[in-house]
C-alpha cells in the first residue's frame, strides 16, 4: 500500500514538473533532454560535424538533442535495453561491460577517434542514497574508461554522477586524464537530487592508456 502511495506521488510530481511538460510539448522522450541542453548552453561543446557516442541512451532524450545539434556527423546510441528508432541515430544494444564494446564502437567509426562521449546513466534507485551514488559512480568510471580509449586528444567526456563517497575518486581520476574538469548541476536538474555532471575536455599527454 505504501509503495503504491509513493508511486502515485511520484507520478503527480512528474506531471507538475515544468520540464516534464515541456518535454512532451517538444517531442523529447525524457525531461533529461533539457539537462543536456543546459550543459550545452554552459560548455558549448556541440559541433555541426562531430561524431558522438551516447552511452546508456535509452529512452533517447539525449540522442534526440545530439541529432538536432549535429548536422553532418554521426550519433551512436548504446544501451543494454532496446531503444525505439530515432531518425539518423544509429543504435547498438550492448552491455557497458561487454568486452567487445570498444572494438565495436571503433569499427562503427571506421577506426577513427571520436569527438565526444556522453553518459546520463544511473543505477536503478534502491532507496539507499550512498549505495546508489557508488553504483552510479562505477558506471561513470566505466564510461570514462571507454571514453579515453576512443576520444580524440581534444575530445569531450560528459557524465552523470551523484555526490557521495565515490565522488572524490572520480574527480581525482578525471583530473589525471583530462586538462579541463568541471563539476556542474544543470538548472533543469531537480533541486533535491544529488546528481551533478562532470564535464571533461582534452586528454593529457601524460596519461597512459
């Protein structure tokens, strides 16, 4: 009974949420599309002819935004779940832990390094905030590992993470890999949420792959 009440309250909050309503009006598959738009407004990293990988893409809100911004380049969406087709977005159904992940991405881009890797992945919430932060942090670290192997030197890595015990590990590691590292909370992120995004740019020459 309590669980049903929580679910009902969540649905009510969603329908009152301005970004949830806006996503429906503008045809985005998720309100998280506005987080990427906020991040783009802040960092201005999209280019008309760039190649981008969207990790954990389902349901596709970030891929929709990327496709509107990227006119001539390729957008590759990857998720463990099936995703409904988006025009001019290619999709691979793959687990992040798949040993062939990097090879398959490289093959898709004809062996060329790419411009950006973005990730809005988060673990399913358990009710334990510290546990959720750690699990989502591990997803961020895995995404970073993939990114550094496929990015151009001046490439961009952007990922969600939650404030918690693993935050310092991620922040410290990223500063050893990238020249520029910024932690940012988009305006469209819910105020009560512990989520933030880490924006990283330009691989350091000193980093050993």
